[in-house]
C-alpha cells in the first residue's frame, strides 16, 4: 500500500511528527511518501527513517518541492510526539551549519589602511561566507560592525541569505544606540555584552577578520 502525506508549509519539526504518526499506522512493506518544501525537512525525515531502519530516498520534484520516500519495515508502537522529537534529535537548522563556529565582525571595514579598500574587503568577506561548505552558527557584530546589519549596508543581502540558511545574526544593542542605528536594524536581532562574552567563551572556532 502506498500513502502520500503533504507536509509542505509546515514548520519544523511537524513534517517528522506527521511522518512518524503515518508510519505507525502503516504495515510492513507499505510505502510512505512525504511531501515537503525545504531541504531541512528532507534531512530530518531521512534521519528519522534511517533511525527506524526504513529504506529511504529523496527526490526534488520542483523548486521548493521535495518528496521523501520511505519503505516501512515494520509498524512501531505509538509514542508521544514530544518524546519522538527528542529521541530522533530533530534539527531545525541545516546540516551545513558548523556548531560552535562564531564569526565576529567588530568593524564595517576589514583590516587597516584605506577605508574604501577596507569596506570592499568586508563586503567580499561576508559574501565569501555564503559560499562556504560549512556556515557559522553565529555572527556577532559590534562597534562599527553594527553598520553591517542595518539598512543601506552593502553586506545586508548576504547576511539575510545567511540568516535564511539558519545562521544566527546578533548586533550589539549598545552599539546600535551609540551610532543611532537602532531603528534601522534590518537583519538578525540585538544583543548585549553579557551574551557576547558568553558566546565568545563557548565558541569552538572563532573567526575574526
């Protein structure tokens, strides 16, 4: 028997929650097809299926349209959705996020010397971040680095792209106030010095251009 469930538009971890419920209602040998609209859901569903011992494959049908196909090996007993989410270690971040990697942007220019060159280098640096195989878990901006996350910044679109991929972007609130930028923050959120120090202490890899 083949069953298709449509989980497009559902926030993480609901696609896995619904897939688990459907798998529990299935019989050994059944095929379960789960439709989703993002790669994070595909990764989580494949992780769930592998954990359960199901054969699983994924395919991209169109832009933002994926199908994850599971061959049900056996019918597992029902379990509360919350317990399932903890058991399967569902991640709502893409696999390409490198846990513990922190990028610190303390200036809106890179290096010392000509300001125009420094601005161009910083723009290139942020763009290069979007092209890496592994993205940072967090980007911290403080002092004049606060300009990078505000309206009119050349780096804004690249930072928005990184945020859409699961990167946490935080800007020092004191710095936003000092430079009069609080109302123009356009990506990520504001933070405080206590949080900045804590994140830097806990970072496994710290990158500061």
